[in-house]
C-alpha cells in the first residue's frame, strides 16, 4: 500500500520534471522561435515566468542550497525511496547529479544570464 507521503513525493517529482522540461524548452524554443517568427515566444507572462523560475534555481544554488522541490521530495519519500521503481530511478538519475553545489551554482547562473539575455533580445508582447 502506498502512503500519502509517498504519493506526495511522486507528485513533487512529477512537478520537478515538468519545471525542468519547461525551463529547457524555453532555453531552446525562445531563440529558435524568435528567428522563425513564432508569436508565442514573445508573450510577456511566459518569458517572465521562465526567467523567474531560472532565477529561483540560480539563487538557491548560489546560496548552496538544493532545490526546494528536491528537499520536499526527499523528506516525503523517506524510507519509501529504498524500493524505487525502474522508471523513477532513471528520472532521478537524469535530474539529480552527484556534483558539488558550486558547479550547479555556476551552471544555473550562466543559464539565468542567458535567459535574461533572451528577454532583451526577444521583445515582449502582450498576449491577445
């Protein structure tokens, strides 16, 4: 039987993956869409949300803290993380790298600066 905490841990992992995919998607699609003339890459709320999420990740890494979603998931998973299904373990290996925090801080800060540059290079427009 699955505990409520384990269900919440799975939901947080899914949300974490969704945030990562959104951030990576934005880093690739915004410059590509600007060149190709795609209108949605100019929508202000979408671009601002992208930069805010990247800023949150960079600030946490610069503060030598793990992502809040990582901490919540780990706390909720507790002993249920011992018997991890195969797909879940693959996802966790893909998003949880065993590197020093300073590497993440440098990487996330660089990505954040890139996203801010995209905000400057890709003009904002209001959604209609």
